[in-house]
């Protein structure tokens, strides 16, 4: 069953951690923090998708959720899709290490 994004505005869903901004946050770190907070919520997949949607910032995140979010049947599939989309490539990770090393 697809997520009804129009219905999100009527729900009282609170943020459980800082919103995810793909330009500012590391996907692995953010998902680990997010997962630690929602694990005790006993959410079904539809409520979980709503919670994930509330924590996203920007068009890139919204587009990913509209495109891939409805295809995910469980939390593990949504997590895998999220990390595949927002985890930096090995080249970007290597570049970040070199950039940080140049600040010494």
C-alpha cells in the first residue's frame, strides 16, 4: 500500500531526531541514530514510512521517497534503499579524507 503524502499533513507526527539533510549529514550515522530512536516504537511499515518522510529535508530526499519508498515492503528494504541513495561513493569518501588531511 503506497504512502498517502497528502495525509501526512493531518497527522501529528513528531520528530524523534534531527531531520536528515543529504547535503549536511552522513547517511550511515544519521540512520543509526534514527534507528536507535524508532526501534522501540513498534511501527508498521506505513507508519514507519510516514516517520521517515517527516525527517527528510530537500527535494532530493522527497524525490527518493516518492520513487523508492513505495516499493519497499519492510524496514530493512527501506534502510537499504536509503543507504544506497545517500551513502557517499568511495571516491567521495577518499576525497573527504584527503581534504581533512590537508587541514593539518
